[in-house]
């Protein structure tokens, strides 16, 4: 487990987290733009942000409870496991061979 022992380490880890977030979030929005009809795009982004924000709120509560009961490692393990499961769901359910014309029509 990575633990920051100093302020400099904390800042470096925060920068690493920010870089990872900067890579991930634009791809989410690009996927929504690519896979939804233009008339449904705003609604789709709203639904995505709703579930994302609910995940932040509920996830913080659940992982905090798990950390209090069993410790930090199981809490972080749960987050990592859910991330891996969701990436496999996307891998097998998301069709990447769609043409732009298929989505618009």
C-alpha cells in the first residue's frame, strides 16, 4: 500500500491521481458522444454524471464503513475490484465497431 510519509510524497501522489483522472474522464464523455444520438446526448451525459456523483457519495460512505470495520486495505481492495469488474463489463458489452452513421440514424 502506498502511504505518503511526507508532504512532498502526498503532492506527488496527488499529481499522479490528477493525471490519471485527466486521462479517464475525457474518454468517458467521448464515449457518450460517440455512442448516443445527438438528441439524447445531453440526457445521456446527465445520467452518467448522476451515477458518477452517486458513486462518489455512496462509495465514500461504504468504503469508510469497511475501513472502520476491517481496515484500509480491504476498503481499497473493494474499490479496485469494482473498477476491474466494471472495465470487464465495458470490454464485453460495449460495441466498438459502430459507425457514426449508425448512431446518428
